[in-house]
C-alpha cells in the first residue's frame, strides 16, 4: 500500500486529494452558510474563532507530520544508510552524464548486491532516475555541473532490465537521454 502512495503519480495524486478535498468542503460549507443561511454579522465570539483556528492548524500540522514520517523509509538517503549498515561491500559505479547520454563504468549487477552510483554532470543539469521493470521510479538524483559527485547506494531486489532516464530538461534531445542496466539472479 505505501509503495503505491510514494512511488507512483496516482499515489501522489491521492495524497493531494486527501489534503485538498476536506479543506475545499469546509471552505464551500462556510461560504454557502454565510451567503445563504446566515447573512448577518457573525455571532461567534473571538475566543471561539481563535480556538477553531488553533484546532484547524493542529490538524494540518498533524497530517503533515504523519505523511512525512511514514514517507521517511522511501527517502534515497535511507536506502544508502541501510545498504551501508548491512556490512556488504558496495560495487562502485561511475556515471558521467552529458548531452544526451550516460557513460557508466558498469551496467550489470546481481540481486542483493549494494551498488553505489557515483554520478556527475559534465555539461548541464541532468537527472539520473532508475525505473523498476514495471515502470515505478526506484530513485532519482539531480546532477548539477560543477558541484561534484552525487552518490547513492541502492540494493536491487529483483532481476530484470531497469530503465534509466533523465528527468531534468537538458536540451533538444532530452527525450532520448536514457539507458538500461541489467540485474541478474545472484550466482552461488
């Protein structure tokens, strides 16, 4: 369930609706009541309005914190920390991004082997997004020229062909900036 929410566009849309629809309903109810039911001055005391404001803000803050705390497990930095703590040495892969291709030192890996992607941009802003064979985004890195190397450790759990795409507009052939990596079953 949580994978759906944090790894797909429809999940993000559902979370946005979760926040937007209740607020919209309350707003429309208040506007309707003030326009058609009780058109005179408000009879609610200032103290009660202050209490309603504080309660409303507490609800908004609580929902914000809950969504963010639940999503922590999906942060790329958490993948890196888990892989580093596992004690299994990571395979280092150098990735150079430039208009409109990736140059990777290695493109074939085994299931269960942590891979440290050390990526950099040689010319302009680029993205390095790895997609699961079923189309879900596993992780993405923004590569900024002149900043140095961005690193992330990820452990692939399923064999297959994983797509790599640039998610930062980088020029006329941006749509053609993609590559693949292959993940095979672990050899014994």
